[in-house]
């Protein structure tokens, strides 16, 4: 059976988004059909529209989603029809060299659905991050579904599917932030503020929010940051050092992903401190640092891809913290919009007016 549903598509680089009817097949072996409930509007989707990811147009956008499993293929055992799930783009294989050494979060062979969703004329769609959730239904690999409790706000917990998990994981999983640590986060969009929330959960006592937009700094201060630095007005390296007894922070998280911010992060950390890059650079960007400084400062320079998360482990744990009141995911949902409002949500995100717009179906 083929399902005809409405979905948000971009047909060419920088083309306007269109709301179109697409065809979604029933699930085959190892696949799941998911009725989408909510999908966050993430900057990665804007990158797809702008050609910053690949040129495999047309793209079916959306990936930061919750839904209900409405069909499963043969041999699927991890989810059942009727399960509430958060979708992820790291369906681990369990058999690659990373999985075999017990580090499934680094799986080198993650899976997507084998069958293709298409336009009505048969043109194959490329689903964003293998998901494509700005749609009434989508088809994914069953391993991309993580079952979670139903008695929570789907719009809030769905953000764990990408940006919030990336930020929290950058602090806890990649940066190994611990009790009493000092942390600086450069860039206070959704991912950066999630890194601040993660640092709070981990017990950091000095958490410095750095941004060029005072609105974002103020929001970061309301969600766990202890200090704010407006880098339009102050040198962020000097300001971070001044707030850490002249030493620099134990962990500095670059949630922007530009050469300038990475250099600031490098010099704003303490000796033997850690830099975590979670902001996504473009392919043309390059970084140049004196090799003697890299050697002499010691510590670690790390990148954080999807917050080094393991969805089956991390999503239920973070949902539990949300239910306990320890993780305020509601604060990340700025507005709830419809499928036809994604382009306007992109514009608001680009202008820094929202943490997350969430499409609700």
C-alpha cells in the first residue's frame, strides 16, 4: 500500500519550500512507518535548502521529530504499532568496529530506510538526515525509532531528536563536564543553551554564556548560565579568563562552528582544558593555530557529532529528567506552527527570534 500525505519539499538550491503530496510506501524489512506528531525546525533543515549539505534534490525536510508507529516491517522487534517514539538519525548497526568495542555512539554503519519516498510523479526524495519529518507520515529504519513515555509533551521531547541532544551531549558525553567545573559556551542558540542545560545537570558551578545577541544571553541566564558575556562589547577570551580567576574554563564549547569562535574557544580554556566543537562549519572553513600552542596548552580538542549520544540510552533518561522537573524542555519551544509555516520559521530562526519553532500535525 502507498500512502499519499502532505509534506514540505525543497526542489532546488535556495528554492522556496513547497507543500506537496508525496508517496510513502508501507514498511519493508527492518523499516517502520511513523505518523508524525511534531517536528522541530532545525538549522540543519535550512542548510539543506541552501545547498550546504548536498545537492541531492529534491529534499524532504524535517528530522527533529516525535511520532506514533503505524506500521512495521518483517523482523522488527524494537518497536510495535502504537508506540510513541522520538526519531533519531543514528540507527546503530551493532556489528561495526565501533559497536563491537562497546562504543555504539560512534557506529560507522548507521541505517536508514531502504525504500524511497517519492513525489507523485515518481521522483525520489532525499529525506533530511534519513528522516524527512515535515510530513504527515514518514518511513525510517526501525532503529531510528526510540520508544518513550506518552505522558509528556511531544513538541518538547521531540527536540531531543537533534539540537537539544547535540547540546546536552556536547557537555556531558563529549566534554565530560563534572561537578564543580567551569564551562563557557560560545553561541547561545538552541544547541548552545542546551549545552548550558547539560552543564547544569552535570554539576558545573561556573557556566558562562557568550553571544553577540543580548537577548540570547539573557535567555541563557534564565536557563542555567551563571554569567553572560556580550562579545560585541567584550573580548570573550579575556572575559572568560576574568570570570575563572584568570585561568580559563575547564571546558569551552563552540556551538557556532566558525574559525573565529573556535580560536576563541581554544584560548579561553584552562591549561589542560577541553575544547568541544558542536557547531557545524561549512566545507570551506579552515582553522590555523600555532602548533606550539596546541602542544603547550595540553588538554583535548574534541568534536561532538550528535552529542556523542546513544539514543536508546540517552533519550529515555532525558525524558525522565524532564518529567522530574530537572530539565526544562518546555522552555526551548518558542512557538507551535503548521506544515505551511516552515519558511517563516526559518526566517525567525535566522534572525535569532526563536529557540525552536515546532511544527505540530
